[in-house]
C-alpha cells in the first residue's frame, strides 16, 4: 500500500511539471514585453490628459483674472468720473435708475464728444401732445443744469438723453423710449454727428433715432 501511494505521488508530480511547461510555452516572451509596452503607453496617455486638464484650469483662472482687471479699468477710467452726476440725477428724479457715460462714437473720425444720459421717466417720452412736450423740455433742461454742476460741460458738444417709460401689461411689459440730442452751447436739436437735426415733428424737442456705443475720449 505505501508503495502504491508513493508511485501515485510521483505520477502527480510529473504530470504537474509537464502541464506547467506546456502553459509556459503558450505565452511567448515577446507577448509579455508587448503587454508591458502597452501599459506604459496607457500610463503616458493618462498622464498627458491629466497635465492638459491642469493647464486648462490654469488658463481659465488666468482668463477670469484678466476679465476682472479689464472691467475694473473700464469702470475706473470711463464711468467713475460721472458718478457724482449720476448720483445727483438719482436724487433729483426718483426711481429713474440713471446711467451716465461720455466719449466719442469713434476717435479716429474726429466725431463730436457726447455726454449721454439714460434714465427712466414717469411719462411717455414718445407722446406728441403739449403737456408731454413740456415735461420732456423741463427734464432735459434740468439734466443740463445738473450736468453743469458735476461735469465739465464745455468739453462736450452734444448732450444726448435717452428717456424711457416701462408700461406694464397683463401678458408682458412694454418699453417706450426716445432719444433727444441737444447742442450744449446753442441748445438746438442736432444729429449724432453734430449737424442740425431737421424733423417734421413740431416743438423744440424732436425725437431722434438711437445711437451707437461711445468710446472714451482721451
């Protein structure tokens, strides 16, 4: 009996060694090396994508800083000089939400310097009746007086005023707006380029078309 057990053990050992040799022959060394190379390539690709992601985050962060600085420069150099005038308009005309800016349409074409005011009013600036014209004329003249107190008005050729009224409807709101341009010196109606404005509308405060954005003048 012990002899049979010993022979069985030897046969099992021999069969195990031959099986291991057959499995080893089925896996070439080149295949193992190729697998190692693929792993390195995948690792490099993963590392490259990680670096690209970090660069993208850094670029977005730098872009945000640049945009913030640009807005600060614009606000400081272009809008801050008009803040006293804007505050005086807000105090004079309640709930008017005034916005003030100044400059030229294009510096290169020697266009006139414009002082622009945008504000809400409690009356319809598009109305042509006499009472509305009186309100418009009084509002424009008061804006000119306040501008003379807070802005060096002789530096500008045109006072451009955008008046608008918000009309609430059940379904939606309607905005009625009109633009008025006055020569600062003569107080005559003018176009955006400073030329005299000829209108078929009666009255001294003839409405005019809208205007383009202003470029700060040096």
